[in-house]
C-alpha cells in the first residue's frame, strides 16, 4: 500500500503543478496574442517589455533579438518552440507512468496477499470459510487502491496533454502571424537597395 500511497501523492502534485503552469492567460497574454503582427515591428527598447509578457512574449522577444530577417527569426522560433514544448510537457510522462503502474502494484499486492492466504490454508486447513473470504477481501484492497490512483491519473494525463497541444497550436499560430509580418530581407539591405 505504501508505494500506491506515494504514487498518489506524486500524481496529485504533478496535476496541481501542471494546472498552475498551464494557465493560458499567464502563458499567452491576450494583448500579446492579439498583436503578434505589431510585435514583429517592435524596436529594441520594446523587446525588453515584450519579453516580460508570459511565455509567448519571451519567445517572440528572443526572435526579435536575433535580427530582422524572417529566416533568422524562423530558426529562432523553431528552437524556442522545442524548448517550450519540453517545458509544457514536463512531468506528464511520469503522470502517465503512474497511471499505468499503479494497478500493477495493486495487483502485485493482491497476489502476495493471496499467496499468504493459501499458505495459511495449507498449514491450518480450510476450517472457517469466513476467515478465508476475509483474507481474500483483504488481499483485493491493494488492487482497488491501485485502480483508484490509476484512473484519475490517466484521465488527468490525457486532459493535460490535450491542454498542452492546444497551447502549442495557439503558440504556432501566433508565431506564424509574427513571421508573416517580419521582413523577408534585412531592413538595412532594403534601405541600401532603394
């Protein structure tokens, strides 16, 4: 039962932490999300302010600092996108593992309990059927406990993964709009050509 109890605490901690981290408003403030095109034209002084506006602002500010050419910004956004995806998915794999392993730990506890019950039967005989039923019932508690931990963990894992995917899709859309508003050539080259 102790491993199941510890797994339940870890799963609950991961779910609460991920719910806090994956708040869309904190990651992608509405003002930055709605003005990605304008952000692409920001000056160096505005970049510092933008970088403090959630994860989206930080990603766009890093792309702005790389230069004004679209291809350079696109590469910076690609690299930051990988970093952000890793950050958003952190600990979700562990939550999925807990959801898969908790019933197995419970089943292991049940099997060990059943071995004890049958060992006692072998030594003392069948005797009282209620004692046998009580021993088997006691052994099944670990399976039930493992399922009680696993079912919410699996549901939370799937819902949190879905939230991460939705955030990444929104982030990709904002980055696409940002890149569309970025100049294809460096601004200085355009000025010299004119």
